[in-house]
């Protein structure tokens, strides 16, 4: 695979990227890790809107799926500026009043880093992960984080700073609770969570009165992961980046009910971070980027063996997202280390 790159904007410490659909059109958005704006682009990369000027600290962006009368609602983390400066982090949502986007607090959730929405039997749930629970000094990791869950309300506007959505803790004692991957299987969605303790599979209940399940499926420290069938045998593999903000790219395959390592990339990739999985021209690809050393963006696929193609060098992506634009295969990346928001057209 090769890529043709187009830098569409410069945004200080750009971090989160997502698709946000409104007014009958698809949009791309990029938000910043520090106190900087969130910008909206059309699929060609032209800036068309500003959702907010600040505060930043945006680790996750996610469109609310139950918007009233088609009105757009965007959920985001806010005020997570770093693992050492996120005690005031929260989940917020943005609604539009005329031409102005208004911020509303959904819940205060200190150290919340990633979250996502899952659905089962037409009931939607929010899964949120806190990286830690407290700290007394810089790089203090002695207070573990948690996985939190809540049923998503039909009318999110019922909740604000005076009436916050209540979450319940599902799993506690998780150190460096960083990775988050939404997956679909057997007609419903679930979440994989990557932690120092390993990879957890979090499954919503069959009904709102049922019980959640959380199972550690891989006992390997994991910063981020994907769940895809790379070798085409009908069984999905686990691709992991390890350890926390680490330098090792590996693939694990389930053998006799247990995941075993089948591939580890021979070169160390310092500060692995960007990760996204997609099907391109009928083949499963993983898009991966690291933020130190050569600061590369890769595409991984399986062709009798695992192959990594270098798509870009020197940019340092924090996150990336694949999308289709007609027949074009596209990737948007927030290249945090160079403050670039970039589009890549992919060619197989």
C-alpha cells in the first residue's frame, strides 16, 4: 500500500479525529490535546466550521446516535491534558443553537481518557475508561483506574452540570487503562480495553435489566489493540501495541481457546499510539503510527506473512481514522508531533 498525503490544516497538538454527520453531509473533525480549538472539515479537507475554541484536552470524539429530530450532538472528553493533568476531566456534549455550538456537561469523570457507545438489542450504552483514579506527584501510577458503564439516555438534553449522568464501575484495579476498541460480533457491539493488566472484553447485557460481563482475554500489558481477521481463516486475531505508550507491535491468534503470539515486528517503534482497523479492497488492514524516533505511519496486512508498508515518515500521528469517499480509500490523521491535520489517499 502507498499513500498520497495532503496537509489540510495546522492545529497545535492535534489529537482526536472522528466523523461527524450533520445537515445531511459527512464531516471530518479534529480536536486538540491542549487548550485549542476543534475544527470541522468537508471530505475534501476544507475547513467549514469551528465547534469550539477551547478548552481542549480532547481524547475521544463520538457522535450521539439518538439525536432528536436529526439534530446533531457530539460527545467529547474535555480537560484531559495529560496523564499528569486530568483530575478535572469530564465527558461533555455539544449541541447547536442557531449557528453556535453549545457545550453541556454530561458527567464529571476525573482521568477519563477513552469512551465509546455500544448497542445490543436496540439499547445503547456508554462505556468509559479512566486512566487512573488519583495521583500525588508527576508520573504517579499507584492509583488504578476503572471501566465505567451507563445506559445512554434517549434524550441527552435532560442531563447537564446540575443533573449528571450516573455511571457504575464495572472493573476496578486497572493500571494505565489506555486502549479502547469498539467491535461488532454476533449482531451486537462490545468493547476491548487495553491496560497494564491485559486486554479486557466488555460485553453489554442482553437487556437493560441484565448483567454486564468483563473478561480478561489476554494477560499481556497492552496500550492499544485491534480485533480483525488478518489471515482470512474466519477467526479474528488480536493486534496489540505494548506496553503502555510502548514500542512493540504484535499479533496474537487464538489456539485451543487461548491467544498465542504469532507475529512480533522486529523493529522497535517508540511511543506507538495511532491505531485503526479497516477493510480495504477486501483485505483487513491495520493503520498504526508512532510518535517518537522516525515518527512513522504504517499499514499492516497479511499476505502469507505479516507485511508493514510505510505510508509517511516524520509526522508523528496521535490518532488516525479510515473512511470511504466514494471509491477513494482515505485516512485522516492528527499528526500531533508536527501539528498537522492530514489526509492520505490510499492505493493498494
